[in-house]
DNA sequence: CCCCCATTTAACCAAACGGTTAAACTAACT
DNA sequence: AGTTAGTTTAACCGTTTGGTTAAATGGGGG
C-alpha cells in the first residue's frame, strides 16, 4: 500500500465505485458514471482495477476489511458478556454509519443470494457471523443469557442494523408524500434501541426499566 | 378482476415479473426474460401491463396487497397485546415465506432509497408501519410493554424478518465453500425466535424461560 | 359467410452499455 | 537529447437492451 500516485488514483476509483454501487446496485451502476465520479478516464478503471466485476469485488473487500477491524476491536473488550454484546452492537451500528455504502450493498447481496459475491468475499462475511454467536454462547454459559439460536440471533441483530440504517433516505421520499411519520433516526438512537432490545431479548434475568 | 383470458395472461406476466425482479432487481431484470418465463411474446407485456416501470409497480402492488390482508387479519385478533404481537410477527414471517419474492424486492428498495417506488406504493408501505407501532402503544398503556420507540421497533422486527428469510439462498453458496456454518432456517424457526426475542425485548416483566 | 375487434407474433430499431486500443503524454534516468 | 516505462486520453466497437410496429390470427355476432 505505498503512497504512490497510482495507488491514490486506485483509491479514488474504488471510493467512487463504492458510492455508485451502493446507489444503483451492480446492474444499475454505469461504468462511465463511476469514472466520471472518480474524475478519471474510463480506461483507467480497467488499467488500475479491472472490469466491472473486479471493481465490485475491490469495493466489497475494502469495505469488509473496515468492518472486520471494528468488530474485532469491539469484541476484544473486557467485562461481562452483556456489556460486550452492547459494545459489539454499538460497533456494528457505528461502522455501518461510518461506511453508509456498505449496508446498502449488503442488503442487495442478500436479496440476490450473493450472485455477485466472489468466494473470498463470501468467506469473509461468514467469518463475522461467528463473532456474535460466540459471544452469545459465552453469555449463556455464564448464565447471563437465555438459550437462543446464536446464528439466527446474530442475523437478526445485523439485519435490523442494516435495515434501520439504510432506510433513512426513504424518509425524504416519504416526506414528499406529506406523511406524518418520521422515519429518521440518529446513530445513537439506533444503537440504543438495538442494544436495549437485544439485551432484554436475550437476557436470562429481567433488567431494570427503560433506558430510552 | 374478471376471469377473462386477458386477465389470466396478465397474472402470468405479473407472476413471472415478480420472480425475475426478485432474482435480479429492477436494473438486472431483462424484459425478454420476463416474457420468456411468462411464456408470452414480449410485446404482450406492453400490451397487457405497460413498460418495465409499470411492470414493476404492478408486481409491488400485487404483493403488497397480500401482505396488507395478512397483516390486517393478524392484528385484528383478540387478547392481550403480547399475544397479538406474537400473532403479527407470525403473520409477517408467514406471508414473507409464502411470497418469497416480496422480501427480496423490498430489501433492494430499501437499499436504493425507494428509487423505483411509485408514490402510491410507498404510501402503502408507510401505512403498514403503524400496525406494529399501534400495537406497541397499546401494550405500553396496558403496562405489558416497556417504553420503546414504536417506529424503530417495528422496523427492527420487519428488517430482521426480511433479512432472515432472504438470507437462506446464501446457504447454498456458503456450502460450496465447505463452511461448517448452517444458515438455513425454517419458517417456524424464524417466527419462533423473532417472536421470542421481540417479546422479551419489549416486555415490562420477565417472562418464563426459554421457548426454544 | 364476412366483418370486427381483441389478441398475438416476428421483425425491427435507436440508444446505451461494457470493454478495447492505438496513440499521446510525463517524468525519471542515461 | 534520447530512451524507457508508467500513465492517461479520445475515439471506437460489437452486443445487448427496452421499446415499437405493421401484419397476422382467431373467434363471436350480424
């Protein structure tokens, strides 16, 4: 990862591709538009990264690396499983807010059954599922948590986080319709509710009242 | 909705379009492929329904009507709010399983910020958000539930349901990688966990142990 | 038997798309 | 100045795509 002008161009390209893929999806994204957004000639995409599929894989790999880092850091904290679960949920919500492209791309991949996922990328995703799962198992052995399915529980948390984060833009469209419903939610709101909900949902013992 | 041969053809077209849109998304879907799947000439799509956008709106409208029916039926049941919440969650999971195209299309719409949603369709979606919200408010007034944000709670449940249901096909791709992780989950598993999780997450009082 | 109208078909089209290429530019090194 | 290797550019190309159309089909009523 030398700081050459070439690698800088590559970063700009991958960054632009990430935004366009998040906005339009793999099939909806236009290679010309990615080039325009990156401020480079279209041929540069093929020179520095590769074809559209390679571009997509580069975006996924780049974004997933960030998620992995944040997740590893959060789950490595000390303390009871309940506190660590809160930390991990906070980290998931936080990272997903700091890379808003990522959840949108992921939602589409879930929808398509991973049609555009390179095997290496898919392997990375599966690895992360075990993080919350392991945490739940620990908490259960310590008597903190009830016996819930770890994989489904993890997926519920992640699914809700992706969903809640990505639905915000719909608020603008909803506002145009003059609806009274306010869909907006700040990062802290989402992390708070999800952590709260998950903790109560999973805990063996009742927790003290509302944290809202 | 007369049972004319024309309306029958229209149904086949909308059904085929639903499957293709779910599989490939709006941009990935090919009009010729929809026609082939429906077993009709491509021009028939334009004759009976309209252009690609009209086709998409027809699919959304058709699927959303089914969801609305099931949701209305489930929330109209009698009993305490907790039981009704379980019923609604069961209905959401159930309908989403019986129309598997729907959650996949919805996930993509969330990801794109509703780029392809006709205003009328968007209005329908917003209306349904209030169902769980109203239920939570009731339960809260009756002292059954804690004070959680109704909109975010609803979206969490729906998001988790869509996500859990749609992630199943990824299991096949994951299996090709030889991973030990089993992502598959039956409808009853999902409904059970989600209902259990939500109830514990929302309840004011501790519930009796595991239901798994 | 013929006409009418809804339905269906095959052929067609312009635009948009992903991808390629030969030539031009740049700067470092000899 | 000349050479080389990395980078950038504009123009180009074959294919695919959503959409159209004129002609054909076919059955029910006069």
